[in-house]
């Protein structure tokens, strides 16, 4: 690789990375895609010469690689979910999910533990919704009256609604 190509790649890499992160919002995956585009450029440009617009060439190659990486990750997650569902069906046939349905327990648990709720409300709501305990059983565990616990659970549900909490798994965030 010539010094000219090396300097050009070094200068264009941040611009290409910025374009991918702006488009996809996945810094770590974008970095991998840009590195692979730089490697491809080093080999191709040394053999065939520089393209008319090197930055566009790099962005196009990195973009395609990024899409490949994201599709691969999505397919891996789908396979893991299918494998987990199949293993559950084999180990616990009574709990086997119906085709096309998923187990919503985790989503429900995360909703019950929403940060808008206090610790006591989180536990009480989780015991009621996920654990299947009655209001009387939860009240007995807390040493309070059933009416008091019923009010606490009811208020927790109202807080969730006021906070705009949704019944959905949280998405991965860049951080």
C-alpha cells in the first residue's frame, strides 16, 4: 500500500464512521464495518488504483458491510430465541409456547419494575402480576391489610399509565 493511499484512508475513516453512526446509531458495529471497508480499500486501491470519489466508495462498502452485520445479528438472535423455545418445549412440555407466541413473563416483569414505581410497589405488583399471588397473600407478607395492599397495587398501575410505560421489551441503547 502506498503512502498516498494510507494517508487518504486515515483522513476519510472518521468521515465514513460518522456517516454510518448517523445513519444506524450503532457505534460499535459501525466501527467494525468501517474497518472492513478500509481493509477492502487498501487491497482494491493498491491493485486497481484510486476510485473517482474515495469517500463515497468507502461509505458504500462500509454501508453494505454494516447491513450484513446487522442482518447477521438479527438472524443470530432469532435462532437463539427459536432454540430457547424449542429447549423449553422439550424440557417442560406443559409450558411450551404455542407456535407464533412468545413468553411474555420477562416483559411483564420489566414493566412491573418500572423506575416510576417505588421499591415496595414494584415488589407488590410483581408478586401479583408475575408471581400470581393474591392481594391477600401479598398483604399478609407485608403485614398490612388487604385493602391497603389493593390500593397500593392499584396506584402502581395508575403510575405506570401516567408514566407512559409500555408492554414492550426495552431496546438496546448506545452507551
